[in-house]
C-alpha cells in the first residue's frame, strides 16, 4: 500500500507492506540508519523518533500509521549545517559513548525541553526513562539535556532582548 | 633541553590535547548526526537475510527437520541445517576454551535457543515468516539446569557426542599452595566462611550481535562485517574454522553499539552466514533480535563460590580457601586465556596481604547457553572481587569490627609493591589505604555511622557498604596469556604524513570507549602532534596491524603502550632528521613537546611538522624515507587498578525495597589520559554493577526455559532507577607501563556489586542476616527480613 508522510521536512510517498514496522521503513526503505533497533519489546527506545513532535518508539508503529504525519529522525536535528542544542549538549557533556542509544536519547531530550524548558533532574530522569543506555550511567545524559535547556534559554532571552 | 615553566607546560599540553586533558570526543560528530555506521547499517547489492531457527527445548534429541513449507514461501533462498554443514565439515566448531560447539545441531539440542537451522531469504520479514514454518521433530530429554545437578552421580550426560566424556564435568583447576594454606588454617584463631552464588547475567549491549558476510565467488575474497571486539583474532579463527585462506579474509568491525564482552566469542550465526554466502554466492546479513542475543550469546558469571579466611589472634588474615563450581552451559566456550580454566579468578586474595591461598575450581556442563564471557571484567575478576569483598564483610561482622578497620588492618601496604600474591600474581603498584581515606572523607563516613546507630535504635534500616577491590587487567604478557594460542600482545602503527598530520592504526577496537580521542592524545603527548591532527583507525583487518582486541580493560594497558612506544620510535627517527637539518650531532639534539633543538640553542627549533616534511623531502644520506612505524607491544606484566567504593542504602522494612542513597567511588587507574572519558567509563561501570546487584538476572525453570529472554524480564536500569555517583581519585602510576596508565573500563563493574550488597548486609547483619545472593530484589530482601521475624 501507499503511505504518504513528511520526514525531516521532506514529503515522501512510499509503497510498503502494511505490516512493516516504521523503524524498518525508515531504515530499510528510506535508508536512514540513524534510527536504531535495540530490542523487540519497545523497552529500549533506540528506535525513538518524533511523530508530530512527540517521541514515539518506531518499532511499535506500523507503516500505515504514518499517513499524513510529520516524522523527525536524528538526521533532521541539525539544520543548515547548524547543530541542534541537544546535539551540542551531548557532545559537550560527554553524553554518549557507543552512540547507539544517542539518536533516541537526543530526540526524547529535545521533546522534553520543548515541553518543559526548565526541567529538574528528576523530571529529566523520568522523561528519559523509556530509553536505555548501557554505557553512560545517564549522569552525563542528564547534564547534556540540562546543557541544551540552558542554551535554549539563553537563545530565547537573546531573542527577546 | 629548553626549560619550560609549569604553566607553559600545562598550556602546551592543553593546546596539544595531551595526556590529562578532558578533550571532547573526536568520534562524537558522526554519532550525534546519526551517521554512526553499525553492522546492521551495512547494505550490499544482492544482500540476503538470515534468521536462525532455535530450539524451544533445553535438551532434546533431533529426530528430523522438515523445511518443505519454509522453502515453499516465495523469496526463500535456502534453509541450512546441520546436516548440510556436516557435509562441509562445519557442523561443529572449536571454542575459545578448547572445547567444541555445535554450529547447527545435528544430534541433540543442548540448550533452549540453540541454533538448529537457518533460513535465508530476500528480506528479513520473509526469512522470519519461513523460520516459523521450519518443522523440527524433537524427542525431549531431561534438562540439567544447575552444576550441582550436573555433577551428581547418574546425571544424564549432556555431551554424549564427545569421545570419552562419561559425565558432565569439564575441568578441574587449582591455584595457590594447598599445604601452606592448610597450615595457616591449622593455626588460625578464627575462621570465617561464606557461601555465595554470583548468578548468571548478560552483557546485553544495546546493539545485538550480527554480521554481513560477503564472499566473492570469483575472487574468493571474504569480507565479513561483524560485531567483533577482536577482529584480528576472529580473522585467524575464521581461517582455521572455515578453512578459508587468511589473506582472503577481511573482517571489518565497524562502529559497535557496546560490547562488554558479548562481542568477543565467535557465534554460530557468523559461521553459517559466512558458509551461506559462500554456497549461494551472495552477501548474507544476520542480525540477532534481542531474544536471540539474551538466550544464546555469551552470558556472564554463574559461579557458585564457597570459602573461608583464616584469621590470627591479631585479626590478620593468614590464609584463604575458595572452592568454585562454575556453570559453563552446554559447551565450554568461555573467552579466556587458554592456560586458565577459571579465568583470572585466582586474583581472589584481592587487596589483602594473605600469605597463603588455595583455590579449587571445577566446571560443569548444563543445559544452558554457553559463553562465559567476562561482562565488563577481566576474565572472572568480578567474581573473585565479589567473593573476597563479601567474605571480608562477613569477617568484620563475625569479629565485631568495622568493615573499614578490618580492611585497613589487612591491606597490602604501599611499600610492599611490587607485591607477590599467594596465588601467583605480581601486583605492580598500589596505595590502598590512601584510596580508602579519600573515599571515607568524601562520604563523611563517621557521621553516617552515627546516623546509622540512631536509626537502628529507632528500628530503621540503613547500611553502609564498603568494597576495596583490586583488578588484574591488560593481558598479556604473551608468554603466559593467550587466546586460542594467539599471544596477548597488541599493536599500533603510526604514519606521519608530509604535512605533519598522522594516522594511527590500532589492533584494539573501541565499542564506545573513545579510542579515537584517547589514543590521539597519547600521540599528542609523546610526539607533539596535536590530537586534532591524529586520525585513529581500528577494526579493519586489512588496514590495521594484528592485535588481540578490546576486552579485559586491555586497550590502554597494551594498545596504549604500543601507541606510546611507536610514537617514541618516530620521535627518535626525528632526531636523526633534526640533526641533519641543524647540521649537528644527533647526540646533541633535544626534544620536548613536538619541538627539536640543539643543546644550548633552545630558541632555534624544528617542529615535528618540519621534521615530517623533511622525512619525505630532505633526508640525510642513508636514512630510509618516511616517518612511520609499527610497534607490537608485549607487556611485561598486567596492571592492577584498584579503588574503594562506598555505598549508603536505606531499606523499607515493609516492602524490602532498597533505596541507594549515595555511591562514592574512588578509583586509581594510574595516569588518566582523558579524565572526562575515564569518568564516563566509571559511570557506566557503576551502573552495570548496580544493575547486577539489584536487577539483572538470567535464570531458568526446571525444564531449562530461559527466564530473562527479553528486556521485560531481563531488567536493565533506566535513568530513573540508576543512582547518582560521586567520583574521587588517587593516581598511582603503573611502573611498567610507558605512560603509567592501568585501564579503567571495568573497575566499577568489578568493584561495585560487593559494595552494594555489603551495604544491604550492613543494614541487616544485626538481625542475623549475613548473605543474600544477587540480585537483591525487594522480594528477596523482604523474605530475609520475614525469616528473622521482622515485620513493619
């Protein structure tokens, strides 16, 4: 069947078996391999993408569910060669090691601070608790998200001024 | 030599990105853009997909396999069975511990999840559909699910295909001195014993294992993209197992999504995908799903340990006895140096000056997955460290001593290094009392003990756990330590281009440890080329020198040493070129931080970049052109990182729930190359230690069904459960390592489980609770409390 949606700002219309998982559609059909698969039970969050701005685990969605939706993957974070603040935060605070959970973590973190620009540490920890990282122990991921939140706040203040 | 002020030295080091600088990671760029390149991202023209049909039984005879229905599905290319592999002599393969392992089962299945057949199809979805239709006729047999059952007389023989194997025993191994230990126990004033079980867990890297095998039928070239922590060793083993010419095999281990030991062994899936690609003439991709990964690949631990410490009238430890029974699963496939059947478990004397020790280890086959990898530790050091730290806790309780006091009273003293341990290790350096003191100060130990006493008086449960671990990492030396005969050296090849920029190629392989940054920093420090100008390459056997790979915290101790040594080689060659350029005697040339000068003329310098250019453009007569070299480094000894971890817990009497209040971790890994990366490693290790202590468990029911076969049953901590960590450090350089570094990747996983468990026991020991086996889930703690009559 044909499914039409937008991914990282580009309109797509693809022929796909209805049973195709969105994560497989993104990785295999679209060749965007930044979205990862880490489990089969929607526990790990490595496949997280934003669907109309909300983080979802793309292994729990079937391709037809994308119809008319807007998808953001890690490949859509940097714009015009400029890194998103969440990407800067992860780099500056050593919020990644093997990099496998990183795309999902960054997208969850980005959605989190967009909904709650000044999260507490507990709010961040709760907010990312649908995503597993095996390497970092989360301390620096929390810092990375705080870093991005602080950068966004500064930028917004600068904008107002 | 030109005189530098301390400030100038530090400024130069920062600018260069040398040792001690928390340089942001060079490798981050691709990962934060989603451009990491993992095995599952490899797509080749004509590539097929493979799915493995696995046994639902733990122990059963195979009476027949019918793949007719599977083959009838459009898009299915082949169903590979053990029978087919047997025709090519590939149904069995050697393991890293000198045993054999079924690639695809022919006679029996011996654990749930064992590989029985492989379906190869045009897409993964088709392969999954077809795999469900492969019909295997099994005759179930009794399953053996513990080593105690396995070695009991009359137990059904799991490995009945092995000639001469009439029971389920695998090995018997001893270390230390029995007579001296018996004598110590004979004169002991007190003997304290502990029996404990370190249960089976799994490294579970977020990326599962897999490969893309691409065998070109025309050229015979075999390119295998593979989740490999040891690509060179794997190439050689592939050559031996599959009979492929080694020069035609190229293993590429691209970005790895974590490893933690899970990606050290060779798994049947790699072998079948390779054989299938050869037989079909198209590339074949095999990627595990999470259940495949948890039920069939390298597990960890599963050690039953009991032992005693003999203590004299002054409270000094004078002897240690440990008996170990290991559950190795259906095939003895432990990844460990070949001379040591229980890995480096005999480091079990730990941080203590115990003059006599005797370790007896026995291994048994069970109907469980094989593997026996060291989940973030150096060959069973974790089990050893856990045992001795738990035993010392028991001794403190029985002697009525503070757990800190008993440790300080028995530590190997700083002046005793190099220290010869009773079980045969030569500890390189250490200062255990200092690490302990730093940790106590950070925690505010005395205050917390007062708080604990007050709480206890009110009936509240609070505990402080202490663990002072010593690791042994960084194998070899090669003469004593080998993997399947391959000596455990490692390598670095450094090539400085005419413009003074360098490529460093390594025999080790990062799985997230940040090698591209850390190793560039070693070159920066030694050769004065900024870390930003050093590109680090790993993981491609065609383009890196032979090395044994990354596990057992050996990258920095061995590969890092090789990097320092090859840098020094080039530095020395640079002196010859500098002498030529200065028209001076080479004996008069000095080098500091990337600059050469003639003695007495510190201001007239040639930079390493000048020298590199001259190496290709303006050489002295008779000197070979270029500025490159390779070093194979065989370490003279292993390194011995250590530290003290302190944990504070509060326990809810009503629910048994343990709340970790504080974790203080003081690590001494010698010289820290990139402190930021080191701390990241410690955070990760502490989290995995916490996970093992409280959550992660692979267990089995009586029929051998694996409980823990997905992330709903095998519990990995999220940010919500994971405690906050407070890190401290001491620095005791390794005297034999060129830059004094010891390795840090695994210390925290080795040291922390005992600290967590000791904290819980410390909260409960006054009630008469002296041991609870991990994981310390609420129900176990609750049951222990109830057994002592404690209610709300």
